[in-house]
C-alpha cells in the first residue's frame, strides 16, 4: 500500500483526489488549514466520505509551518506528497500579494523541506496554466519559458515550479509539476465562474461579464485532471530523480460567451448579463498542448465541455435542494 500525503486535500480538486486514491487502495493523509477564503464547512463536507475510511487521516494545519508538519507526521511513513495547498485566484492575488507569496511560495518550500528531511523521494506539485501569461504561441507548450506572469498568483506558481526543480537538482527528489487548465465540476469553488454564474442565474441576479465575452479558457473536467494526477504519482515511482512539467487540459478552448450559453441552457434559465471592463491579471486565452501528458502519464481526457456542464448542473441542483433552496 502506498501512503500519500495530499496538502489542501479538503478543497475542490484535493477532496476528489483523496476519494479516488482511497478507492484505489492507498492510504491517504490530508493536511488542510480550512482557510476561510470560502466557507470551511463546505471543505469539511468535501471530506465526509473519506473520513469513513480507516486508511484516511486528517491533520488540520498550515503547510507553511514546517515544524508543525514534522511533528504531525513524525513516525508516519509517507511515500508520495501531492502538494495542492495554495491561495487560489488571480484577482485576489493582486489585492493581497504578500499573502499569496507566503502561502504559495513559503508553503511549497516547507513541503519540499519536509520531503527532504523525511526522505520522501516523490512529489507532485499542482501548478497552473496562469504561468504562461499572455503567451502568443498556442497551444501552450511546456517548453515555453513562462517567464512573464501577469499576476502575483501566476508568479507564485512559477516560483513553486522553480523551487521543485532546485530540490530535484540538490536532493534527487522526483517531481512532476502539473499545470492545471481551468478545472471545473462538482465541488468547484464558489468563487469560480461556472459555480458563481449558476448560483446567480438561479437567483435571478445578473452575471458579471468582464470584457466582451471573447476571452477563452481550456476548461478541464475534474475527473480528467484526477486521471493526470494519478499518472503523475505513478510516473514519480517509475522515474526516480526525474523532473517534469506537464500540462493537464482538454486541449479545446471555450469562449466566455459560449460558457454562458451552455450553462444557461443546461439550467434552463435565460441569463441576465452585466458587462464590466476587462480585469487586470486576466489572460485572453488558455489552450493546453497535452501531447507530453499523453506520452508520459497516459493522459486521455474524456469529458467534453458540454457533458461536463451537464454533470456540474446535476450536482449543483442536488446541492441547492439539499440546502433547501431549490433550483
């Protein structure tokens, strides 16, 4: 049995990953600080199914606290770390850059130091497509220098990748940095567009659209992302001392206008749109080249955007009904 530590394991991607790893027979430990960026009760509910497993352990703590991490996992065998804990969001990072550097850079450093001190030779790091900035070359390839991030969030994720490279070079830790492209699906964070738009639509409130609706994103369904994360975990076991940066996306772009059209159609609601100027820090397009993921990780994204939105809407309606709001 492989023992896997998932940082940020109570979040959207993390909680899905935890359930999937437990189902596969692994032992899973989670460290999460339940930061109130959004309701901590939502994150606790995300882990309700996992908590029933005897191979699951939850540690409430901050990944920037290296000594606390060492105490928490003293004597516990850990084979792999999947580091997903981070402050998320482009726009909030512009308002609070120091907090993002502390969580995302110092936090990644602490996790890598934990790996070094404990002799944990395998790390999977959750990075972001935002590191590409306003790349003029599409689709985005991993050999792009990614030297021009346009938000503090993007800069912290690129810094994390570089720290991972340093620890692989100095200590031989096998690392795969996964650049996630706009992940969506059940449990998506409430501040992200699809979830936020759905909530506003069912309440009859206007949707805030920044810019003219032509911005494009490579929306990636959470199950496809999990397939890539599992592939990366496996890759670090087969390739000791390796360092790879790998895109995980659908390799298809969807405009903001098309997103609103598909989501409103799935909900059966005519949207009200309120337009605002484009926001600083937002890129005009993301578009993943996933050939490397296919080759190294056996990555095969399967969920088309329209099907993914249907799945999200079913989950969303269930959550609304459970909360007594109906939709």
